[in-house]
C-alpha cells in the first residue's frame, strides 16, 4: 500500500526523556514581520524574534511553531491563530508565538520521497519552499529525503518510521520520527551514523 502524500509539518509525538509531550514556551514575533509561519513549521530565533527556519540563514532551530496570539490591529479583538499570516502591524501589545522548544522532543514529519532502513540514525534538512494552508493553518514542511547524510549541521535526526499500518519505509512520503539535531537549547548537531 502506498503512503499517503499529505504533508503536515512537524507534530509532537513523544520525548526522549519520557516527559510530557508538546511542552511549549512563549516567544515573540516582530511587529509587521513579513512571511507566514504555520503550525508545524520549524522555527529559529533571529534578533530575538521567532522566524521560519531556513537552513541557508539559520545554524540552529529553537523548536516548532504551534500558534500565536495578538490583538488584531483592525478589529482590536484578541486573536489566537494556529498560524501567523505575515505582515501583522499591531497597534498594541506584542505578537506572542507558542513554540514547542524542548530539545528532547520527538516529532513525526512526512518525507518528500522515500526513506530507507539504512537512513535511520542519519540527518536531513527540511525541504525548502514549503508553505502551508491558510484554511487549516497547518504547515506543508517536509523532510528533504534527497539530502539525507551524516552531516552534523543538518536540522533533523531520523530515528525511525512512524508506527502506523499505512506507513512504510522504502516508499515515497513515509512519515518518520525525528528529533531536532541542531537545537538552539541543545546540541550544536551530531553526525549521523
């Protein structure tokens, strides 16, 4: 059976230490920051603010975006969204971002191609150019299977296939369990096996 091709970014599924899954902390998004950030996007800190992670610009990730809160500049109403639409020019308060930032957090993410058993323990970047859905607010970020390597600076470490009857290694669009390899609060990255 073929794996379902439906990207969803990174979703919390467990923790290396066995602690509560999905613990998050509040960070800020800069006022009027351009570019959307979707629930499940890998994010980084830039000048103290949360931005979408881009490997060419960021050496480490701080975690995974899980929504934001701000006072809508047009209606004046408190607004919670599971994605940041971009270019929100607030007139009061700040834009608070919820980020799953535990360096021991495990996530499930869909690969954009096949991942083999031999790739377990190796590292991979996230696929560039992904956006997300403004309807659901969910990310379309995927693991870039074409760039799996032992390189210590790659963002994600592959730990295994997600245990589901309709998910199989060796086929395109496999869902895999990963840990952030280059975490701002953890290691600077470890080489793959």
